[in-house]
C-alpha cells in the first residue's frame, strides 16, 4: 500500500478516535474529522463512505484483535470460570482500543462477541437441542455478565462463579462428554475451518 495512503488513513483514524473520546458516534462529523486531520472532505470520502463506515472498520479491527487475544474462548463449556476470567482480563487488556469505540455502546461490542462465539461454537453442538443450549448459554451469559459488571452490584468473582455454576448445570448435566478422539476431531475441524 502507498505510504501516503497509510499516513492519510492513520490521521483520519486518529482524528476520529480523538473525537469519539468526547462525543457519541452520532455527533462525530466528517467536517470535524477533516479539521483535526488537516485534510479536506474529498480526501475523507476517498477512503470512507461516511463516519459509520470508518467506525465499523475500526470496530471490526478491535473485535478481531480482542478475539485473537482471547485464548480462553475455548473454555465456555468445559471450564466456564476460566472463560469468564479470560473474558474480563481480555476486556481490561484491550480497554484502550475498545473504550473510544464502544464507550457509549458497549452492548454492541457484546453483540458482536455473541456472534463470533456462536460461529465458533457451532461445531460443538451434536444435535439441535445442543445448538439451542449453546445459543442460550452464549447470549444469556454474556448479557448477564455485562449487566452485572456494569451495575457493580456484585464482585467479578461472584458473577463468574454464578455463571459458571449455571453453565455447568444447564449444559453439562446429563450430557455425555466427548471422547478424546471426538474432541480432537472437533478441534481439528475448527482449526481447518479457521484457516480457510
């Protein structure tokens, strides 16, 4: 990519993020971005359709970076305490990148994470019933985690412990565990799918 393009996009992004620290997305204007970035509107529109397209691009990059660093994403079913600890730690580790984009819209971040988790865990479901259970676990636990973390009514440990207990009772009770060969096949299938 041309160095001028890289530099121009960088100053546009920096100006946008600077404005997002002070204003909700709906109040960020192309004119303000251009003023801060020292570019004209035609330069902005050369790279982005509008402010929302710029925001979406940055959000997708932030989500992907979060996802790549979320090593405990595999633990939701078999070690839910570790999953929630990893989720919390990864949010904290990525806060500088996430906060300017999601400060007034963190529910959108969790909705995007739900989508990624549902896509990721699709291979774990061995029946329609398990697919429904997984969807319930992902959506329900993320929303509960978010709501209680935001309210600060309970400590992170209590929230993680309670959600882990619910997951263990709902999903694991009465479920025949995967054999080692089934688990290895499922993980290999997921890795192959991710590469393609």
